[in-house]
């Protein structure tokens, strides 16, 4: 590489860094008397946008500017109180709602970063709060409001602390069973919705099979693993894959894909992982990673 080309690349990199720095809003200075981490997070949430000039629609409509700052804003939410998240989201949306283009951008970025599991700042409780706040910004019959209402209905399904929806399935031995019939006193259930054609599902089941802690907890009777295909599937192809899975697991499929067609569960991606208490109460839903000791995790809830 000749020196001129190298200097050009370095100059472009420095320029990109400077542009990014200019796009970052300054973080609010937290008063020194706030020493509890949640109090500090609450303060930052409530004052994060203080330096924003909402009359400057060029900034409020700038997707790069809003994206980088909203990601930083959302990253604080899991560490703040629900009240602070709600009030800060409400103030934020109220400012954005003064301009329909800005509001639409805020809605799109909120769905992408708070609501999608692949996001680095995915946080379902904050996403639900934001959906409620944004819903208040739109007319009842508008497409945006309809979408937000549907998102809230989906989030309300099988939420933490409620009893999971029961369903019928056909197990690998051809028997018709229900989810609740598999529950046992003193046993936590790891419920996984999977698809035999899903590569991520294969990776997950392989990891679970190798996990000595999972095997020990199954042997102890403190954990049960239940894998269910929620979609309509080819029984023969499904059976071939089911036969490769550990015999200690309960494996089944939903007849005619009723779990999916009836939308009994929120399944934003496959695999979707739920952790259920012995009585079927939802401890976790849509887990992205598995705790190292699932039964201890359940006990701590």
C-alpha cells in the first residue's frame, strides 16, 4: 500500500470517529450524593436527552444520530427502576411525537433494539413499557397503533409469574399428551419449542446433550426437558430426528401445528426457551442463554 493511500484511509477513519463523537449526546453528570447504582441509573434515564434540541428536526430525523443515542439510552434501562424507565420513555416519546417522522423513526428503532432477541440491548420488560408509551401517541385505528396493540397482546401471553398455556401434543411414541400431564412436583421444566430443520435448534440440543449438569439434574428429578415442535410437520421426518434425542427427554409435536396457528405462545424465534415451575408457572420465557444451574435459578425466583 502506497503512503498516500494509507494516509487517506487514516484520515477517513479519523473523520468517521469525529463524526460519531459529534453524534453522541453527552451523558448527564450524576450528583455525587446518588451512590446507589439504581438511583444513578434512574437519574441518567430521566436526564439522558437533556442536551437534545428537539426543535432541530434534522437531528431528530437523522437515523444514525438517533440510533446510536437510543442504543445508549436503552442500555441503561435494565439497571433502572420501572418508574424511571416509564417516565423517561414517556418524556422521550412526547418530544418525538411533535414530529411524525421523528416519532416513526423512534418506533422503528425501539422495535429493532428493545424487541428483537438478536439486539445487544434486547430487554423485554423495557420493550413492553415502550410499546405502551408509543401506543398512546397514535390514534386507535391507525396502522401503528394496531401493530403496537398486537405486540402488547403477544407480550401478555405466558408472561413471568402466570401459568403457562396448556396444549396437546403427540410424543415420539405416538401417544397424545398434554403439557400439564408432564409436570411433576419438585421438578422444573425446560420447555423448548424447536424445529427439526432449524440449525440453531440442532446446536442447542447438542449442547444440552453434552451438558453434564443438565443430565445430573434430570437424574435427580429436579429438571425435566420437554421439546415441542409447534408447527405442522411431516411426522416421518420429525420422527427420524426425535429418535436421535436423549430418551430421558419428552419430545413431541403439535397436531396440525395448533400451538402456532392458535398463537398460544410468543415465539419470536426458534428455538424459543421457557422455564416452568413444577406447577406450570412461567419463571422465564424467551431465554437467549441458559443459566448454568436451572433448578437453582428457578428456586431464586
